[in-house]
């Protein structure tokens, strides 16, 4: 019977009578929103049994009540009697739970004071059984996304086994330490030697917990801890590892433990960098520390970024920032020590004292410094400070870049994002590292030989280059002209210059010269008039790549828009100033016009572009339906961007694709060819491909020249330089080309040629003209008897028809 007022309170609470199997009854007052499970929980937990868990169940009116249903949903009356009993519920991986419990119990028993070690079961045997159970479960079906092995390891963590084993390992009893160590080391080789690796790739959470259980003071110098830490690095560096394999381990726990390991490796790397100049580090240890440094910091980043999004600054996060600052300080100190050993910039006496020939190679901690800088670049905490450090040590940074070889070139590509902090030598080195080395010497393929008819320069060269395989083009090139005996590097330089200048001659209609700078070229949209234009664009791409690989200065300069397209960078309005001055001026006026005038449609502009194709005017929509959209003050920026895209990019898209296909022939397939341009600006590309734009410095030319058979004070030498000084800039260039086959000097002048020039006293008659051996930069000069005779003979040399191929190489 319900008590007085029960009806009024029935909506809020119900009194239930819970009768156990032993006929004892417990009275429980429950709310109508309480679930059956929450009511049973007040009686206590069921407990464990072999093969599963004992779970309470409730029966009312002959039916079992669902544990998730509420009292109100079931409509239980006041004083309803629920018969309570136990039911065995199978537990997933019951063997794993049992074994993990046994391991933990055995370890605690072994650690208990006064308990003989033999009284505890062998921990190593139990751990091996546990791992065998995990592999066996791998053969059975599991509905878990992590898989049965990961579930087993999660049970190992849930029972707290790693902490118990490490606690036993850190005891004072040597026998107990040894027992615990053998058990822990099972996770260093969790799979059979001859079997498939099943468990190892999933052990990171357990290994991390092992490492985290070591007391702070007990880690340093402990071989077991070092082995565990190394195994964590090995597992995390596995290509199949993903952050999802951390399983149910809280991400904050992962981050805290990973920061601890990352800080330890950071300290080791800092010590290695600091001691580099004292040669105290052991190479093997330094290599291991560096590998672990890269692995832990790489794995740590996503964990911290995930937590940074939704948690305030915590002590472990502050510790991370301090570690990053310490890493930056170690690199800065190393750069400072390096620059202290350099001569003052003024002492070098060169225009480019940071070039590769002026700076010593960076040998101390090269890989460690690069690894630290790469990691610092990835953290916003110190990103600005790192750029400040790089800017403050330009000579050290240049030496650092120039000291890298092919083995490091890919791992330092990140620094191209900071190319504004690098000088030209460093930027060029990063770009050239993308190109394969020329194969010479034993085992090298035979040279790619070409015999060229000067009268058929382009067709002959096209046949040899356009149809060559990548392997042939990566070999040494050998060129000879028909009916001429000269061969060697000088002829090769001449051939490169002649072919490149012919390809970029506007009369060939492949490229057009910029109206305001006739030395710069962009792709001609009307090149379609030549049916072979696409094949020749691919040929041109191959020639430019070959010229760069062979370090030939072809005297060709790309327009900025062409360079930006090859580099995969966007083109802005300011970039087209040289390419299309009229379009640039028109767009500037539209942007500067008063908004009300633009909105009044006084310009009568829509999103279309008019163009002339084969003599006919055509209208091209900038996007579908663009002819019906008026240009307003709000959309004029979009209009200009689309206009530039269509006029500069879309109109030459096919030609550029063929040029790029030819250019990429020199690159390995797994290296994106666009990375070649990542470290360069258009001015850098000018210096690499075009060479120097300025006039020849005769004084530098003279200082770079030696004499054989003459002395510098000989009258013929004085007359020679007097005649050169009186030449025009064009005539000086022709003389230099006749002498060396160098059409354009390198950006750093004569010193960039790599060797000195020579004037030899010729044994021929004074009536003969000078001859040259361009391969060796030799000029054979007869002993003329007067200045006027010298000037007449040299004047004949610098005539266009003479300077092309005259003399022997």
C-alpha cells in the first residue's frame, strides 16, 4: 500500500523493493528518470569470474528489465518488487585481463619486503604469454577499429602493469631489478624473430608509459631507459604509424610524455652542437640522438597543436617553449663561433665575399644544426626569433647552405620559404641541388655527340636534343660544327649561346620581347602560326635546363610573368608592367577611378576580353556569362585579376606546358621540377641563365689575364688594351666571345669564369689575324708593330661574320 501523499509524489519518486537471491530485501527510493543500471549500481559491483564479469540483473513480473530503461519508462509502481540475481557476461579478451592482472600481482608480490623472489611467478614468462595472447587474438575477428593487438595493449595499460614493472626495476635488490628488466625487455622484441611483425608497430603507448614511469633522476645513463626510448623512436618512425594508434590514451598524457622525451633529445643535440668545435661528441651517439630528436619532435607537433586549440597555457607547454628557445640559442651561439673564425668582410676584397670560394665549409654539427632549424621553423613560438637569428648571421647561413650536399638537399627545402634572408650564392646552390650531377669518369655513359651544320643550326640541334632520352641528356655533351676541327668546352659554350639566341629570336615567333626591355622574353600567344611550335617549345625547355645544368650563360632573360608561371606563383598587376605596359596602365586607371564613375558604367566594361586571332577579332568571356556582368567598384579587382589570368596565363597555357615538359626532363621523377624555382627570384634566374647585364669592366678583364711570351709591360700588350678600351660595348662582347665562347659574363664578372684568361705570343706573321683556343681561354696574338695595326686586326675580329666560329678551339 502506498503511504499517505504517495499519489502526489508519484510523479517525482518511486519506492522499490529489491529482493536478492538470499531473500534479503533492500528498499531503494528512485527518481523516475533513474535507469535500472543506476539503481542496481547502488547494490555494489558484481565482480569478476572465469571467462567474464558477473553483472546484476533485475526481473519484475517475470521479465528482465533493460538496464538502460528508466523507472518512469517502465511504469514501475510504488513498492514494486524487483528480483535481483547475477548473470555471467563474457568479457572481450578475458585472457588478456587475467594475464595482465597476474603480471601486476606478481610484480607487486616480488616487490614486497620479506617475500622471496621465487615465491613470485616469473614475470618474463607471464609477459611472453601476454604477447602470445595478443598475437593469437590477431588471428580472430575483432569489431574494434584499433584491432585485437591494440586492445590487448590497452588492457596492459589499464591494469597499470608498466608502472609496477618499472617500480620493481628501480628497487635496490639486484635480482628483482634483473627479473623486472627481463620482463620489460620483452617489449623491445615483442614478435618472434622469424615471424611477421604484428605487435611491434602498436607498442608505442606501452613503451611511452614505461619511459614515463622512470623517476626523473633514474633516467640519465640507464641502458634500459635508453633502449626503451630508442624503441619508441623506432615505432613512431614506422611509415605505418598514425596518431590514431595512441588508442584510448588521453592526448594530454601523450603530449606530456612526448615533451619529456623531446626535451631529453633536445638537450643531447644542444650538447652535441655546443661541443662540436671541441670534437667531444661520438659520431654514433650523435647520429642516434639526432634521429630520435627528429622523430620525437615530429610526433609531438600534432599532439601539441591539437591541445593548443582548446586548453590554456599549462606548465608542460611553457617547458616546451623554453626548450625551443634553448635550441635556438644553441644554433645562434654556433653561428657566432663560426663567424668569429672568418676574416672581416673587407679583408676578402671581393664584391661577393659570401660566395662559396670566400667562405670555408661548415663542418661542425651540420646535420644537427639543420635539424634544429627545421624544427624551429615549424613552431610559432620561436618562428620570428629564428628569422631574426638567420638575418643576423648572413655569412654563417650562407656557409651552412653551401656546405650541404645531395644527401641533405631535400631535408632543407623548408628554408626556401625564407629565401629573402639568403644571398644569391645560397639561393643558387639550393636550386642547382635539384639538378642531377653530370656523370663523368669510369662507369659514365658515352658522351652525347652532335655534329651541327651552322647553316642548319636549329633543325640539326632540334634533332639531337628533342629526340634524346633523359639518360643521354644527363651525360656529357660533345659538339662539333661541320667542316671545322674545333671541339671541346669552347665549342659547347658557343653552341649553347647560338641555339638559345636563335630560339628566343622574335622572328621565330616562339617568344616575344618585352616592349620596355628588349632583352626579356615571354611566350608569344600567336606562336600557333607555326605548326611545330609546341615541339619547339619543348625543345626550348630542354635547352634551358641543359644550359643551367652545364652552367652556361646564354644571354637570355625571362620576363617576370614567364618566371612566375614556371615557379607556380601568382601573377599580380605590378608583375605585367614590362610584359604589357598598355594593359598595366589601363588596369591601374580602373583601380584609381572614383567609385561613382565606375558604378555609372561610363567605361561600359563587362567580364570579357577582346583579342585578335589570325587577323580576326574575338570576344572571350572571363567566366561563363561574363558578357552580361558589368564591372563595378566592388568587382573591379576581380575583373582585373581575371583579365590578367586570361591574357597572360590562359592564352599561353599549352605552350608553357610543353616548355615545362622539356624543362623537367633534367629532373628526377620523384622531385617536383617546380622546386627548382622555390628558392629563386627572377633576378636570381637572370644571373644564372643570362649572366651579367652590365658593361664589361676592362680593368677587371685585364687583371684576370696572364701572358705567355709577352710581359704586361710589352708595347703590344699596352696597344691591345688601349684598343679594347676604345671599342664599343658590343665590340668588346664580340671580342670576349671570340676569345672564350662566353657570350655573357657570370654575374660576378670574370672571376666567375672559374679560370684565368691568357694571351699567347703567336708565331704567325704580323699579317695574320689573332686566333683563339676557346676551351682554354687562350688568345694567340701576333706581335703587331703599331697601335693602328693592332686596332685594324682587332676590328676585323669583332665583325659579326668573323667572330662566329673563327679560330681553333
